[in-house]
C-alpha cells in the first residue's frame, strides 16, 4: 500500500462525534432536542464512513473529494 493509499484508507474512518462540545443551553426550534442533532450527525458519520469505505475498496476517491 502506498503512503497516499494509506492516507485515503485512514480518511474513510471519520473522527468520532464529541458529544461534549454541544451547547446544551441553545434553544432549538420545532421541539428538536440536542439528542436529535447528535443522532443525526452520528448517523451521517456512519453513512459517510460506509460510502467512503466502499469507494476505497473500488479504488475510487472519497465522497468529499468528488
């Protein structure tokens, strides 16, 4: 594996969501709670990781690079 390939492979795994940095005092509209935002962000990170992993297997660029 070349150094560039290794970087691309490592980039397919996003950094974990840090739940400690959310502003717990913010006012969200429509009955939305901080937990809803965190769950949506976590789901998107998992989706992005899956898509990028599949693209990497096929030796294609990550979604962010397209």
